[in-house]
RNA sequence: CGGGCUGUAGCGCAGCUUGGUUAGCGCGCCUGCUUUGGGAGCAGGAGGUCGCGGGUUCGAAUCCCGCCAGCCCGACCA
C-alpha cells in the first residue's frame, strides 16, 4: 500500500490542498477573531522577501516611504461619494475609546487615500512640490464575510503608494510606470509568475478611480487572482480634499492623484501558481532559504563537511541553511523541505563523502544529481538559475494552455470552467458582463489586441479576458 | 439576511439510530530502546467541562427543548 499523501492532491480538492499547504508548510494560522490571520515565521519570511524586492523597485521609481495613522475620521471617508459607497460595507468603525463614546466615530483604514489626501493638501503649494511620490507599508482592515488565509482576510498587510501630479498625463504615466516597472517586474522576475496586465472595466474599478490597471495571474486550478492594482484617481480626491497647487502661470489648480498597492495576497497567489502535490515550490530569487544542506547521518565527518558547505554557499551569495537534525529520519526531513518549497536540497551522507561528492536535488523538477564536493557552489548556483527559469516557463505554459480564444459569450462560459477566455470586448459589453457574473465569471481586464494597455474603455477592438476568480 | 450541514483530546474522526462499565481510534505530543540514503519501529505515557443551558430518566456524548458557535451555497473585495 502506498502511503497516504502528505497533502490532499490538487486534483481531488484544490481549496483543501491550499489549506493543507498553508498549515503544513507553517505559513499561517487563523487568528482568534474570525477572518484574521496569524502569519507564522516562515510565511512572514516570504512576505519580508516580497517587501524587500518591491520596496527596492518602488524607491527606484522615486517614491519615498512614510507612515500615516491607522485611525481615520469617519467624515474623511464620506467626502468622496464613490469611495465611501465602495468601502462602507467592509469598514470597521471604532465608536468607543478611552472609556467613553467618541464624538466622531473613527474608522480603521481600509486604504489611506483620504488621510493622505488631507496631508497632501497641506504639503503641496506649488508645481515645484510636484510630483509628490509617497508610499507606506501598513496593515489595513476590510471586514470580510468569507475569509481565506492570505487571499482574503479582514486584516492584511500591504504597500500603498499615493502620488500627486501636475496633470493627467503625468499621473497616468506614473501609475503605468509603477505597474510595469514595479509590479510586473517583481511578479515576473522574482515570483516567476506570468501575468496579464490590463485595464479594469467600469464595474471592477476601484471606488473613486477613473482608471484601474491590474495584474491578473492564473492559479493552477484555472482561476484568476488579482495580484496588484494601480489607480488613476483623476482629480476626484484632489477636489474632495482640496489638494491644489499654483502652476507656473500663477493659476491655482487641482492636482491629479494615483494610488497603487500589492498585499499579502501575493503569498496566496504564489502558493497557488507554483505549488504541487508535494507542497510549495518557491522561485529561488524569492525563497528565504534557497538551499538547505541536509546531513543524512551524523557520522564519518558528515556534519563537518555540511557545515563547510553551508559556509561556502553563503560565501557565494546563496541563502543556505543547515539541517543537521540527525535525530529525525531522513525521509521526514526531506518531505518537510519539500513542503516548504526550498528550491535546492544538498544531501550529504557518508556514501557521498566517500565518493567525494554530494547529492543535489531540485524541488521544482525533483531531479537528483551527484556533483563533486568541490563544485557544489557552482552547481547550486546553476540549479537555482535553472529552477527560476523553469518555474516561469511551466507557469506560462500552463496558463497559455488554459487560455482559450473565443468569439461568443457561450464559448466564454465553457472556457471559464477550466481557465481563462479571451474574446472581443464588443462581444461582451456591460450586458454581457452582467450575464457572465450570474455564473460567477468576471471580466478580469481589457487589453489591446497586442496585449498592451488601453488608454480608454471605449477604444476600438479591445479584448476582454474573462475567468472565475478568487 | 435565506437554505443545507457540523460541534467529542492540539488536528482529523468513530460512538448517538436501539440511553447502561473507566468515552474510543488515527495523526501529533512526552519517555526509553532500536533506527536514520524518502513521511521510522517497538514499548510505555500524558492529554477530554463530549459547544452551552435546561428537561426526561435510577442513569444522558446518546432522547427532548432552547441557545450559541462554526462550515458550505446566493449580493461586494488587495
């Protein structure tokens, strides 16, 4: 009899598989308040790696980090009509504090356009103060009825950028720049995830935005996940918060603002885009631990050799850790590292050492090769590079195989059972969008025929990408 | 908010129909010995207000009533 699988196989029950991975790879736990999430050290290490990579890109795009308060006066939210309408169902509101009822209730930020707008108004006087490019790393609260760890929780962690510009074109260009140079670059180069970049339909747009650009990724069950968004807010918030500047002709004008964010949801996306029946598969560029050196048995100088290997790998710039827990069976430890998705395992045992070699195992492919002890660092480096490329190629192949180009709504329905459908936006329209919604299918984004970003909803010959989504 | 289901050890469950010893099983946990090249084996051990409250009964995890909580499906979201 074969052993029971470590995880529920994806093909049996994908959501169950997801929960199993989150639990067994020790990524997160449910918090005591329904919908809240405890991020465990390994899950948080993944998030910290994401933060580091995204933060560096944000700074390269010229934005600076700052921090705004968790509590926002309720009145701020109500100043922008669409914004308050969009968020009010999921607001957590503090009515009592300091032992008494508050004169004005305070909301826990669901996003910070409003507070930041208030301060932009204070700080911006002249066109010389523009553009103002701010970002903050923070937690936000959006009360959720149907929570799922990482994908949808009542409190989550994210980065939210908020910028102000002299005119529409500068704002639009910056929102697009962030989307491509920060988000797409990060998702493709670090997460090894292919994504569609497109424009949200009016129905799917951020409350208060005039345009929302999205990164849409496909999970291994064929469903879509929105991995990040950038919004052009036009002058909506500038008017609501009176953010004005004196232009170079001495004329007072409202600024044009943008906002953009990615969250801990990306951890969920990463799990579901790459994970397999043995657990997580982390792309090497992201992985908190890129290589684990595993002592098979602590005899004949094996531990010493393993220690040296770890030091050598670290010297070569590899994030390497030692697993010298020789009191736990080899098989158990091997499965644990597979669950955690560590890209490369270097196994060292007496037999290897006797031959002057080590066993190198790739997590993504499962391939095992013997390499000379003296060439380990180089072999690990090569394996990491190959794994990064192969994970991307695999995800891209799966996505393209599960994306059908169709012509009609009926065909789109069919295709969305297993993946994405691409069809002319003209064949969908707002009525078609409502029709699809009845089956739980949404228009993920609109693209031009060549895959580039549309400048307007009513451009001719736009293509709609539709799918079921998380 | 409407419909369906479930509450028994950290997790997953059996037991309930037909009330009756000390409430079991798997995983996990602790101790010891033997193990360690794919989730170890054996032996011993710890761990429970059976969701909560009431009722029926000599006796309730089991039957009855009420409550509470959670899960799944229909309107929104990073």
